[in-house]
C-alpha cells in the first residue's frame, strides 16, 4: 500500500483522528470477534488498523517539529500537549498489541492474558477519548480553557499590582517545582530502587535502533500472529519514544538524558531519594528568581494594565503545567502496565525503562522551562515565569 504524504501537521492530524475512530469499530466480518464480543474488532483487524496508525504517526513527528520551534509560545505549548496525548493513546495501543503477542508465546497463561486484554480494551477506549479531546483542538487553543487561564481581579494601584505579580510568581514557581519533586521523585525512586539497576544503566541512553533491535529479538520462537503483533507494537513504541524525545529538542535530548542518568547515579550511590529535591532546586534557581524579582519590579516603568496582564499570564503557567503533568503521568502509567507482560516478553523491561528515563528528563526540563529563570539549554516549550516577567517589564536577561 502506498503511504500518503502530508504537507501539513493539521492535515495529518485529521486523518490520524479518523484512524483512531475506526480502531475499535467492528469489522465487516466478525467471526473471530464473535467469541470476544460483537462490538470488538477481530485481532487481525486491530493489528492492521494499529499498523496504519503507526505509519501515519511516524510521518507526523517531523511535521510537528516546526511547531516545537515556533516563535509563538502558544504553538509550542499546544504541540507539546498534542504529542503527549498522542504518546499516551499510542502506548495504550501498544499494550493491547503486546497482550496479543504475550498470549501467543510458548507457555503463556492464555486465560490470564486474554482476560487482561479484554479489561484493557476499556482503557484503550478511554485513552482514545482523552487524546481526541486534546488533539481535536487547534494548537494555539490548547491551553485557553478556563481551568488554565485563571484570572484574578485587576487592581489599579501600581504598588498593589506589583505585589500581586510578585505573589503570583512565588506561588507559581513553588507549585511547579513541588510538582516536579513529587512526581519526578516517585519516578526516580521507582527507577533507582524498584527497577533492576543493570536495566537502568543499560537503558538510560538507548536510541531508537536499540529499542527496535530488542523488540525484534522478542519475536524468536513466536508464532505468526505474535510476530505480527510484535512488529506493529514495535513501530508504535518507537513512535512513542520519538514523540517523547522530540519534546527535549534535537539539540538537547542527549544532554538531558545524560544529566538525568547522572542524577540517578548520584541517588543510587547516596541511597537517598531526598537528593532528587536538592538537584531540582539547584537546577531551577527558584530562590534566585524570588530574590531578583523585587529589583525587577522596582526598576520597571510598566503601566498597571501590563502588570495585571503579566500576573494573569504567570498564574496561567501553573495551570498549563498542571495539564502537562497530568499528560506525563498518563503516559507513565500506561508504560507501567507492561510490567505484567515481562514474564512473556522480558525485553520490555529494558524498553520501558528507556521510556521512563526519557519521560523523567521531559518532566524535569519542562519544569525548568516553565519556571524560565536564566535557563541556558534544553526545552523551549513555553515562555516561562521569569521570561514572561522580563519580557513584559523590560528587564534584560543576564544570560549571554
């Protein structure tokens, strides 16, 4: 079959949503599906449809790249939301395919896996619905909903406006850093203390080709159906991996993952997860931003209206980051489900560890970017707290 070539991300998204809409529809002939429920597609139909989604998804990644570098932060925020929502739904598709393969492996507990497969089908429907809510919205409108665009009462007194801005900046930066410490700390703890350390060491710097090779080796001894399911699962997981790495930027993904690997090494050596909070604090420089802000406010000649607007923008960053965190959590949760399939497909330990390390890198550096105080590298998903205040108040950056 000739693959369709898309000239724009938007055109690809339209077909992408259409393909997902078809994924769980019953095929015209449902002899196999009749055993599992008349509303479910047959196993073969599911694999074929997932394969079409995987091919389309792979072509969307380069089309999304221009938006990750767009001057408008709303577009950068929007594409990050789209990519994470797609990664969550596609990883759920991959788990469905992996269950099909695991059920066909020699010695597999077929009843247990099949039961889990039918139960996961509901999770797949939920994942698709959640993805459609995000990806069905234009990029620039992804974060304009009421829950993230919180608006305070505008004040008319300049001193009160400055005080409100300072408070908003303090609350937002502390909220973001605390979220990273909590969620990232849990993820780091699981990697260091709940995962085979050899798997972490071997997986932290994995490339796309390394994951592909591992999943290819899982086909050895498998029957034709399992091999077909593993082939499509591999394509799907590689797309998930590429979408996660895309958020780190083509120039930053290696540096970010190496830094996270160093952090994990330090935590493992110390035996204390509390070190994660210290490392985050050192990177984010929240105290330095808090100390600099009074001087910025004292020096600015910005009008009250602009101060109020800046306060609104800073406050909204907290809500936007909360949405991003929810999406990262969803991807992480779906990846975690695959541990139940490791007895049948042991290669998944290394594959999913690589995904988790990359997710932790995105989480840490997304928080770094959303705080936005004199950052010197890595992500550029938004205009962070520090950047927004400097730009609006006319304060020059000290980074050269």
